[in-house]
């Protein structure tokens, strides 16, 4: 059986592939190879914390977990909104709207909420790139062994 974090990550990729039209289908699951065509989105899981003091049931442990998911929105093309930052923000907004409409990720999670955003510009590459990194906290329950 697949680990819940893999299933959650794959669900986010599926939702974003259809909901984030500015990426033209370029939404990747934990991609490590360089992507040559922008804009694109990469979904990564970066931390999975069992909530040690929060579990339900004693005969079948049901652990509450908090998964940190990073969604990276990258833009490198010629800006259509006037700036690369503006284009990356437009891409990030589509991610935010898509995931806000699916707060339980189709029943896989108790919640999937935006926790923070970081912005980064790189002028050391040609063409220049802009990154908006969205951090989501996904709370889910995990019944180990079932």
C-alpha cells in the first residue's frame, strides 16, 4: 500500500495539472531534473510530523500527522504581465485558488492550508527566473498497519 504522503502529493499534482492553466500541464511530482520550459510547478513533501500526543483509538491506532508540502511556481519566460514577479504571482494565485477549492484533497486530508510564501529572483541565469514557493500544511490521519 502506498504511503499516505505519496498519495497526497500525487493528488495535489493531479489537482494542479487541471487547475493551473498558466503552467500548461507542466506540474511535476518531486522533480529533480531541470525543466527547460517555463512556467512550471513542482510539488515536494519536505516534512512529515506525527503528532505524538494526538491519536484516536487504542485497539487500532489512528495517528494524526502534519505534512509540510512545498509547491514551487517558476517563471522564466518573457513577462506577459509586465514583470517576471507578476507572472509568477499569477501562477501562484492559480495554485492557491485550486487548493482552496479542495481543502480536504478529495477526502485524503483533514485540511490543506497555506502556511507561508517565499519569493526569490535569480538574475544569474538566462533568461532570468522568478520563484514563488508556497508552503502548505496538510493534516491527515494515518492508521498504521491497515
